[in-house]
C-alpha cells in the first residue's frame, strides 16, 4: 500500500510533522487516502455498496469525502483535510497537494466524465473549488478560495472568482503556496487603466496650456492655481509612509472653481485610520492659500497601487 512513501510525503509537504507515530495517528488526510485505496479496490471489483459504505465511514472519521470511483495517484497529500470533497470521475495525478475545504465537483447530471482531472504536481489552496471535466495542467497552482470552471495550462497560477490566470508560468517548482505573493490580475488591469487615465489627463493639460485667446488665459490661470495647490500639498506627509501625499500619488484630482477648490484623494488602504487626519491637513493647507475661501476634500473609492508608486519614484530618481 506504499505506506512508507506516503509517510515520507507527509514529512516533505508538512513542516509540522515531527515523528512517524504522529503521522500515523494524527493525519486524517493520510487516513482518508489509505481507506480510499481499499474502497477503490472494492469499487473496481464491482462491490459498489461495500465501497460506498467504507467511504462513508471514512468521511465520518476523517472529514474527507472521496468517492470510491475517483482515481488517486501516488504521493498525494491532503493537508488538514476537513471539508475536502473529491467526486466520482475525478482523476488526481502524482505529487498533488490539496489543502482543507477544497472541492473537485461535477457539473452534469449525466453518467459521464463530469469531475476535474489534476495532472502531476498540482497545488490547490484552501477553500478552492474546481468544477466540471476540466484539466488542471502539471505544476499549476490554484489560489485559496478560487473557483475554477475552465481548464488551466501547465505551470499557471489561478486566483479569483471565477478563476483567472494571474501568471502564465509559476516562478518556481515548489509545492507550497505563498498567498501574499499571488498576483491579482484585476488590480493589475485597474492600475493600467488608471495609468492610462493619468497620461491622458496630463495630455489634456498640455493642450490647454497651448491654447490662445481670452478663454485660454482663464484656463491657464486655473491651471496655475491647480499647480499652486499641488505644490502646497507637498507639505502634507502620510504618517504611515513618511512621503508627501503628492509624490505618493494620493492626490487624484484638483478642481479650481473661482474661490472654491475641490481635492479628490485616494488612500493607501480602504481602512486607513488616518483618513480624517489627512483630510484635515489638506483642508488647512489649501485654505492658507490666497484667493481660496472654500475647500472640499473627497476620498474616492479607488485602489492605490504601491508598485505603480515605486515605479514612478524610481523613474524620477533616474531623471
């Protein structure tokens, strides 16, 4: 039953494992795999009721539900195990790592291949769900909480609901998931859109500066006032980062309307505890400028991208 190989797999994939006796007695995921091998043998010999009954007992004892018809490869490890569900027509390759709460589910009521196929070396994070007769390529990683409904190419990283390919190829061949380093494809798209928007705004400002005539003079005066406000706001520092809010990219828009100035800001995090402090500092600094009698400070519900700030700051330093 390859018990020695199974025990060695636990030591390789779980740093919490300390002794052979601990592995033999305290790893329900390992127990579920051993019981499944027996129930699968009964299933292949057409002892279907006995196989289902044994898998049901295993579910009661371990919290892991593996249908006896599922095909499981070698060195498969279920970490923690509670809540894992593997359907009848699922196929799991060799060296697969699966965390608690993951589901390999079906999407059809017909008696056909309706569950996923995991190729060798796949890692599935906690709470992830893979649905339908899709194929997860070798070495692919599924982030925690993701819902995958399409096939995933080999070596790719998938995150989100529904699952999206965040990286076409995993940066390493290690089997663990460093959730803090998993990329966010949606944030990447939004950041690029915001970069494009900022570029277009700068382009519009440059075109406005090149205008001529009476209206152009009014526009130039307004732009000059905006620049004056922007320069004044460089005296306001974000206490969490120690950088002024202009260079940090927290100032989204400055709108001048006569003696009224509107400042639109974004925050480094939605739960920023210093939001009121920053708004008060901005209001005080702008009110100190000549010709300003009213200041409105608004905090926009938009993401702030640290990588974008770091990239722009490095470009300014090179210049």
